[in-house]
């Protein structure tokens, strides 16, 4: 099926930051992959392309659509926010005190099991909120009671004692890495010539701040795709 006029306009747009607002089922993923193909085949890609999705399924779909392009493994990094952050921590985590990549509580049942014996199940939503909004220690005390603060710190102590982190920590640790070491943030920004964020409306505060941390002041080729009315802007 050929691209629509609006889709073709986005795919063939000149370099620069691009905001795309599109309704569900309008072909946002196809627009991303077709633009990546266009950029690559036109010879404009001199470094790498970063494409961030919110599910492994969506990332796999993009990879399959691009599998006929040479050097996809070298030129394209297609993954979730967590996958990108894990990659950054595996390569530079030592700079923020990680001796190796900690165990990650990947399954919700795994996380609940660690929380259950310490009554942390009662504040699991609060724990996620603290990390996803990057709430400071001072703000934590102002926004909650002492019991929740104690349970939050106990939960973090459990993770530390087992050399572990949860899914929210992956984003938070990578954000801290980029903030504490701007040279590392600059390294990743320079590595990726073009950046695509699919379903950008789903970014939480931590993910948005992470994006700013390694692109602000360095990057001007970011495409954000929102699940709204279909239009493009710059």
C-alpha cells in the first residue's frame, strides 16, 4: 500500500526536529521505518539511528521491517527506553558506582515476592511514582508520611543488599549517569544522528527527563510521534 500524501511529507522531510500527531492505527510505525529507510538509502545517515518504542513487540516489528537494509545491526539501535538505558548502564554504569549490571526484577511476581515480607506491597505504587517522577528526598518527606518513607528506604536497601534494581531504577540510574557525567550524555547524543520516539505521549517524567539529559543542547534531529490527530509540525 502506497504512503498517503501526509505520510510521504513526513518520510521525506528535511533534517530537523519533527512532531507528528497521528490517530491510532494511522501507520505511525510504518512512517518511522519508511523514514529510516529513506534517510539510510539517501546517504544522509553518517552515524547511527536510535528508535525508542514502549514494547519489545513494537521494537521487533520495526526491526523486521528494516531487515532488508544492510548493516541494520550496526547503524540502527531499536529498543525500548529500558533497553536503551540498560545498554548505557552496561557500558558506563561503573561511573556511578555499579560494579556490574545488577539483577533486574523483570517479573511483577518477582517484585511482589521481594516486597511481601517487608509489607512493601502496600506502597508499591508510591515507590514507582517516586522513581517515575524523579521525586527528591526532600519532596518525598513533604508529600507522604514517615511510614511510607521508611518502607521506601527499606525496599531500596533490599535491592542494594541483593545487587538488584527494579524496572523503574533502570531509567533512574541512566538519568543519573547522564546528569552526573555530561560527557557521557554528549557521547550518546553524538553517536545517534537521528532519534525517533514512538508513542511519545506515554513518556513519564523520568523518561522525558532522560531524553532531555542526553539530547538537550546537542541534538536537533528528533522525531516525536504522538497518538493524536494526524498532522506534522516542526
